[in-house]
C-alpha cells in the first residue's frame, strides 16, 4: 500500500526532472510516504527486496535513466549519494526501540515492544516472526549483541 501511494506521488514527472528540487522532493515524497510507521515493521526478505527495488526505480525516474541504458544500481547509488533504504529503515527501528526501552516499565508501548504471546496450540504453517525475535536478529546482524 505504501509503495502504491509513493508511486502515485512519483507520477509528477515534470517536478522530478528539475535538479534543484531533486533532494527536497526525495525527502518529502519518497521517504515520508514510503517509510511512515516503519519503526514497527517486521521486515521480511521479500519486503526488503521490494523497498530497495522501488527506491532504485524512483532514482532512475529522477535521473532520467532507462532500463535499457544498463547502468548498475550501485552506480545509481553513487550518483545520488544515497544509502539503501532498508539501511535507513533498520536505523529508524533501532532508534525507536532505544526510545521505547528507556520508558518506564508500566508504559503500554514498552509492554507491546517486549510482548511474547503465551504458548499454546499454534496454527499450521510457518510461524510469523515476532517483533522481539526480529529485533534480536537485527541486533545480532549489526554486531550489537
């Protein structure tokens, strides 16, 4: 849904090709609309690929680069001097969690962030990744634990 909202905003192509508005519109449209509420997301590999692919397609539109030009995504990142959006998402998630963990123990937000559901009979299929497990994996991958 967020990608759809952001792509609708990206259809204003006359604005995107004006160089002075490039960075300003990038921050206004793509980051604010697409990453709204990303602090509470549990990012799967599929979602990570979609976020990064959408960002690269937005950069291609802004720089007026077609797919047939065969310019690599790394070269586009160097042209725009940006980092992958998934890195920004993970940074925001860790900042948010740091704020939540400094709250008092009786705050509802802290109780939600550290919530582990009671054990019982589970539904068939692969279990969903819990937020707490996702954060532990995120901290492990960054080398913080």
